[in-house]
């Protein structure tokens, strides 16, 4: 089911006993758990009727035992298992035994911050037997609507142009957007409309730093680029987001060199034009590299993205990427 269908199931009292939250947007999975607790637990009963477990530290027997415990103050007991793919193969088999015959007095939520593709027997049977909840990254009009709802829940209206800027500068990641909305809520006068100027003021410092980093990469200033990278990362910018935004800049350079495109778009769909409005400057930098070098650069971005997803330390991974882009090594 989609996340919207999950929300309808909550209000319609038709919630399945085992849910699998999976997808690339951890914010939605976390929101799903919060909604389960809100709708299924009696206020004040969390200490008795809720448990949170990690698949890397628990067993299938423990999961089943917690779920089978009779709720004390709520109608249903809620058992959440994060990183359930960390269970040993034998434990996965036992978990499937519970999923086939779950208790009706509990709701078990299995949470994965990556998409299950049914690549093995365990994943296929789990997706067929339990109820999967799609936590994909939103985009386009859906993402704009979500951001507006997030702002409204904070008692704020936000202009469309401000939403677009916020989405661009956060790469559309809901966790990052939520953090920026919290800052905007503190910054802007209570009850005031959030406009583009407020977003530029709150997010602008990092945006300026990102532009300076891109400029240093474009002009092959390795030392300056690595220093700026450290400043941005120390300031709280997510390394995976840096890779995405710099990829947008790299493609913008490539398109500027070939003359095919107006400003370049990153693979997440965010325009780089907000950070680089001087197209003449972009074209001038773009001419200093060969098509072969741009192609090699795309491969480096792919490698960095995969390494971060595999759990490699993000800071040195992005540092190596920046070094390779400025130095021009293949």
C-alpha cells in the first residue's frame, strides 16, 4: 500500500497485524511509527504496550514474545523492529513463521530504510504475506503538497516559491526539510507567512558555501575545495546531499560545455540555477575540461553514492570525490 493508503487504514480501523515500512525516505517510516503509536496506544501506555527493537540485536523469538504479550492499557500492543534485515538467516525463517500467523492483539511494524526488491525467498514471502507500506521519496506536486502540510502543522503558511527553494536546497529529503522548517518557525515572526526571503536567510549561508565549493571544484582549487567541504559538513550538511548537489553542478558544467541544456539538472530533479545564475561564468569553467573527464566524473559520483549507501565513512568518501574532481584523476 502507499503511505496515503496506510493513513486511511489507520482511520478506518482496517490495519493489518504486520506492516513492512520500506523505501528510500526514512522520514516517512519514522512518521508511520509515530502514527501507529498515536492511533493504537492509549495516552500514557507507551511504557507498557510499546517496544522498539533492532534486528541486529534481537531474535525472532523475542519479537514474537513481545507481540504476544497481552496489552495492559491499550487495545493493541505495538512492536517495532528496525533494521530487521540484520536478523540471521535462521532468525528470518522464524520471523516468517510469526508473520504467517500473527496475534490479533498486536501490530508489528518491520522497518527498513531501503527498498525491498524481493531479491531472495525471505523478502518475497515477507512482501506477499505482510502488508508492505511504500516509503518512496516524493517528487513534483506530491512533494510540494507534503511540504505545505508540514508547514501548516507548524501553524505556518509557506509561499510556492519558498517551497521550491526549500526543495531544491535540501534535495527534496523530508528529514532535511523538516529541520529547515523548524529553523524557519523559530526565525520568522509567529503566524507570519514564510516567503522566499526567509528561506534564503535561513538556508542561504550553506547555499553560498555550496556555491563556493562548486566554484573551487570548477577551478581545480583542491585545497580550497577540501577546506570548504569540511566547513559545510561541520555545519551540518549531509554528505549524501552534498554528493547529489555537486552532481547537479557537474552535469550543469557538462551541458554548458556541449551547449545542450540551460543549466543542468541533478539526478534528484533539483535545478542548479538557484546556485549558479551566471551562465557565462559556468560556460567559461566548463571549457577547461574534456568530455572524457566529465564522463569519468560521473563514474566517480556513482562510486561515491554507492560507497555511502554501503556504509562507508561518508566524510572521507566525499573528500576523495572532491579531490578527484579537482585533480582530474581518472
